[in-house]
C-alpha cells in the first residue's frame, strides 16, 4: 500500500472513517459531524473492531462537544449524547473505554479532549506492533512446522484498529519474517468481515490466503491443515473468558480437539476486570434480516424468524495463549488461575 490504512482519522472538525460496508468493492470514507451519524456508523459497522471502536469513542466525545457548541446544548444534553456513543455496541468494551478515557477532560475543553484522543490512537498503533512481535515470537518458539499455516476469524487488521492489527498484526509479522505459507480466512458470518475485509487487507499486502466458509474451519483444523489459530477479542473477562465474533468458539473447540494452539491477540484495554466471567458479557443481538436476507433479497422463507448473535464466548480453558502489548500469558497452562492480571 502507498500509505498505511487508517480506519479512523480526525480531520480538524470531523471524524473521518473508512466505510467498511463498501469494501471490498470501493474504498470510501464518511465524515462524521454529529452524534446520530456516529451512533449509526458504529451500529451499521461502518467502523468496527474493538481497538478502532476505542479510538472512535475517544474522538466521539469531541464530535459531541462540537455539536453541542453548534446547537447550543446544555450540559445534560451533552452528557446524554456521550452516553449514547458509549452504549452504541454493548459487547465491545473498548468503545466505552475510549469514551471514559477522554470524558473527564470535557471541562478542560476541546483541545484537551482531542489531545487525549490522539494519544489513544497512537498508543493503539504502538500496542498493535508490540502484539504482532510478541505473538510471532511465541508461535515460532512453539510451533515447529515451517512455513506456517495460520487460521484466523473475522477481521483484526488495520481496518479493525488504529493501524497494523492485533491477530492480523501477528500474521503480518510472521509474513514479514518469511515464516508464513498461507492464511485460512474464515468468511465470518453474517456480514463476511473475513472475506470482505481480511482478504482485502491480505491481498493488498501480498499475503497468500484462502477464504473458507465458517463451517469449514473446524474441519480444516482437525484435518491437520492449520498449525495455529489466531483471533482477536472484543472483551476478555477477568477470568480469561473471551468474547469474539460469532464462530470463534467453534474454532477453539476444534483446536482443543486437534491439539492446535488457539491464540487470542488483543490490547490490554480489551481485558475488562469489571466483568468476572464470560457469562457476564452482554451478547449483542443484531437485526435478524442479516441472516434471513442478503443485500436486501430474502433467502429464507417469509415466515421464518432469525437468531443473530454477533458474538460468542470462548471459555478460558480453551485459550492456549493471550497476547497483549506487554507479553504473552499461556492461559490453558494455568498461568491465569486467579484471573487475567490487570497489567496483562
């Protein structure tokens, strides 16, 4: 690529987002100047991915402040608008973390909020790079086959972060080290973030990859075609349970059966010490039309109803290793008996 992908940018008076609903056909941007548009963008997955949502939440406070100034809102209306941004997607903890990081600076003024939001962005890019290095080091030390065949689920690259990627950052690092043979990319239902977004990023990077149906992933693993699975996370409970895009649990179960490492790569901000276990993580239910129709065309019978959870929860005992910017915890080997340490 001629320049790094940036899913989220501040233009000076607006939040500029890559419209991920238009990919892979078109690389388009939307400029967000009001809270309604921001909440809509988050819910429609114009912007998505836990770290990118964290940056969006931080800059979202600035969007609300500018709108309050233009429209003469009082403080209660501003606080209500910030609350709406914070709650736009309940499973991904990073959105709330980003809002909460800058919200105390509202009284200090817009420049202070923007400066802190920019720090959130730059910290995420640095964290991504560290996650990639730690994850690649760990995998290369424990998986002997060369070159490696890696399976991943959903999209965890530059589009899902402030830059580089978490799980996809690990994969990009393996590719940069000449240690990668192929990436199995799960299509990731219902909106195909894997085939639309991850494959698009890998194609731009020249990384060999194969898109497969979500239902094929367990078979790929059990047949011995993948050496390691690397996924991201939207929230990690204090006990190490991991919420991620629906379908992740099936990958983890197959890895446990086959003895293949199941690696979760995520920034420290995704670890939520206030959530004791995965059972306490709210699971977002999305519009049933996403599984009953495709591009507006009904694919199920007219009277059929849909069940569309956006996430599932993988128990900690199925997670081989948790990679953050500070290092690696070998979760399944009992390094987290009392929960994920706050500094992980």
